[in-house]
């Protein structure tokens, strides 16, 4: 990711703005305009536009879309593009390449825009613009096509495969969950197909796949959390030597483990303050609700149902939901739970900042009765103390990226990217070092103390 990409993705409110736009457009076709699942993301979108423009000092913000990528100031942003596949497709269908928001835009105008983008029937660009004008929209505009060229086009080509695979899974999960929660027909084969695409990417380019899993965003039904957890599960199952069919079933089960949250009150899912016992009990119903919904499928997969039901239960059978008798969750539910908890700890949320992998492992090792010890240890080895794609500082002062794990969990194989003065190295100087051969070590002090129990 280039420095401009990193700077823009760190800009206040940008990721939240994109996520609110995607969420509002997803909900608009399914709920009345006055429903909280439509109103809340529109209010959040209005707030984030104001926040982003306030930070930049600009009078308007333009979001361009090219090949399903969000482009800001001419640069494609990988992380901010992950949840906007539906928006990009809708704009592309009407011949548009972007949106422009003036500082004066209000919730009424945003609601009209979102309603238009959520329409099922096909529109031409000029027809869409005319409809907005008729609704009194002056501060939100649908732009013409966007065309990238030169270096930017090359960057799009490099980023395209992992991001578009993620977008496809994200969109498939979004569609599947919303249709399932409304009692409509769902396409399980399409879900399996997209999970298989992720697995093939993971096998062919694990760094690209796992880097996509590390992009943080927050969404109404925690779709991003479920997709990232699924990628972790695919990696874990592959590490454990499961058959390809078993890995795919594990990945699918993890992807769908939280579908019951579609039936949890919106305000509870987004609560940032302390929850009452009654509120917590309401949220905890998502496990039972999800299992019930998945049982209604024409050919429910037992792995998928068990993952939804038991991913909050402990090895001794305690946790929730309670069950009759003394049944305990098997290895499948424990594997899903490991990926679920690790992703939650290492991702940003409105109410917390992300932990580093090392910090997350320390927390999980401290949750002694929550995980089966052998599986937890295997999960840490599968991910690594320094996951693939992680930037680390060597004792020499050079900066490197982890490219491969070795038999020594604290000594991965790395590729140099910056010299000890902090300057980017040329491609020919980016030497690959196997730290297991004692070329150098990862500096202590920049990272937490290595875990002794693994």
C-alpha cells in the first residue's frame, strides 16, 4: 500500500463514511425509509461527510469508483473498497463512476440518493440525475464514468484479485443474510463458490488473502467481521491438514456463524455504552436465532448449524445458548470460536482500538476455560506470532515484511523493505532473510514480549 493510500485510509471518518453508504444502500430495498436500519446509516453518512470535509477543509468530497475500487484523489484505496461492491455495481449499471457530496448535504438528500441507488429497476444516468433534481437534491450528485490510466491503472491491476474476491464474498454474505432473515429463497451454492475462490487465493497468494483479512471496517450486521473470520478459518483448516472439502465447510460455517444478528435490534448491535443484563440477553439470542434460520434451508449443513449455535460455548459446555443435557461443543465450534474471538480482538470497533496479534494471543491465553488448549496453540502457530504480511523491525534497524513462517514461531522468513534510515529499498535490494538461520532477529521493544507458552 503506497503512502498516499495509507494516509487517506487513516483520514478521519473515511472508512466509516464508505461503510455507512454501503450499509444504507443495502438496507434501502428491504426496509421502509423510516426504519432504523435505513435511518441510522444515513445519519452516520451525513455525520461522516461533515467530519471528512471538516478535516480536509474542502467544500465537497468526490468518491469515484473504477472496477469496484473506491478512488479518492485519483488513488484506488484497497481497504475502503471492500464493502462498496454493491454501490459500485449500482453506479456502473446506470453509467456512473462516482458521487459528489457538498458540505451542505443533509439527511433528506442522502435518503433520496440512497433510495435511488437501492432501486431494483434499471436507470440511465440522465434519468437518475433528473429524479434527484425532482426530489430537491442539490448537494449530492451522481457523476459520469471514471477512467484510470497509467500508474493508477497498474495499481488497480495489482490490487484487483484479492479485493474483488473479498467484495464478492462480502456481497454474497450480505445478500444471503438479508434474504434469510426475511424468509426468502437463498443461494447456498453461490456462497460455497465464493468461499472456494477465497481458498484458492489463500493457497496461491496467502499474503494477499490474509492482508485483505486485516483491513478494518465496521458494518451493521458485522459482515466484515464474518468474512475476515472466515478467511482466518480457511487458513487454520489448511494449516491443520483438513481435506479441501472440510476446509470449505469450515470456512462456510465461519462465514455464516453470526447470521442471527440480523434479527437483533439495531440499536443493541451498535450500542457503545454498558449493556444491561436484559440487553445482553437479547444479543445472546443471535446464536439460537441463527441456528434456527439455517435449519430452515432446504439442505442444511450440520457444520453450518452447529457453528451458528455453539460458537459462544466453552469446552465444558457452559456459555450460551444453554442446551438440554450435558452436550459439549466439538472441535468445529471451538475452531470457529477461535477465529471469531481473534478477529474481534484485532479489529477496530466504534468502542475500541485494534489489538496487535501478540496482544490478542496474550488475552486468549488468559481465557483459560474458553478454548481447548491444543487447538489454541495450533491456531497461534497457524497465524504466527508475526502473521504473513506483518511489518517488523529487525535488530539491525531495517524494516521487513513477514513472507513465510518457519518451524520456529519467533523466527519467520522476511523480506527487507526499508533500510535502517527508513528509506524504501529498490526491488533488487529487497533481500529475503530466513531468521531461523540467525541472519538477524526481530527487535524486542517494538513488539511485545514473545509468548512463552507456545
